[in-house]
């Protein structure tokens, strides 16, 4: 399994991986979770995909996208500020140049590769690590996101607790909450699986 960071696709293979990632989003968000998303033709996308985000992808050894997340600078349009403002305190989102928003995070935890005996799938840990690694490499220090209470428990289990920005609220079929996560060297080293591989360059020794 390898973590890739893709913004604008540079070749046919990266274009295929991005198509594959939209299909994964449809399977997870529309089919499995029952969220109200635009998933026409087994392909999920929304207007934020048109803002030139960076996608963090977990790609299995047989070339399939098994995890994904979308990153956008918090100073621009974000899902939290523009779609879920009810999750924010009265002062709104206090975005800054060191803050990045992560959205549309999902992992296909049914795959055998990386399952092992862990309580959290290796693909999930690799995705967390990839998000932190990319953030550090691009001088972001804080990640803001909207998630549900079930996923918040996973973050706490791996030692990356979410700092709430507001109170949890029922949105659609889930209890959602907005919060922030640190992006720093200690977090990267704590989350990184032993077999972690990525195409992301960062200032820390991969073998550290």
C-alpha cells in the first residue's frame, strides 16, 4: 500500500486513480453510510472538487484506491464554513494561513491488505499519516474537519484526539462535530505504520 498526493493529474494513471477515488466516495458515503451526497452513476463529487484541492489517496498493491481525503486551505471556501456553519461557535471559523481543511475522508476497511491484528486498519493509519505528512511539507500546522462521533472515537484511539470547535449536532443520519487536529512531527511519528510508504516529500527522515 502506498500513499499518493495528487492535485492536477499529470498522466493517465493519476487520472484513473482520481476517477477510482470518486467511485470509492460513492460506495462509502452514498451506499454504505446513506449520506445525502450527489452520487450519480456510482461517482460522487461536489462543488469543492472544482477548487483544485489536493487529494491524499491510499493505493493498494494491485492499484486500487482504498482510502482518500480532500485537502483545501481553510482561508478559502470550505465545507465547514460554507456547508456546515451550524457546527461552528458564534465567532465562526477562525481560519489562518497554517490551517488546512480535510474533507471526504473514507477508507475501504473490507480489504485484506493491511488488516493484520490491529484495532484500526493500516489503510486508516496510513491515510492519517499521509494527511499529516503533506500538511507539514506544505507548512500547515493545523487540520480542521467535520466528522461524526463514531470516527472521533477512532481518532482518540490512535492518539490523535479532535479538539471540538462547537457542540455536536445531528445532520442527516449522523451526529456530526467540527474540530481541529495538530499536524506536527510528533503526530506523524506516532501515527505512521511500520510499512508506511508515500510519494510525499517532507523534512523528516522516513526511517526516524
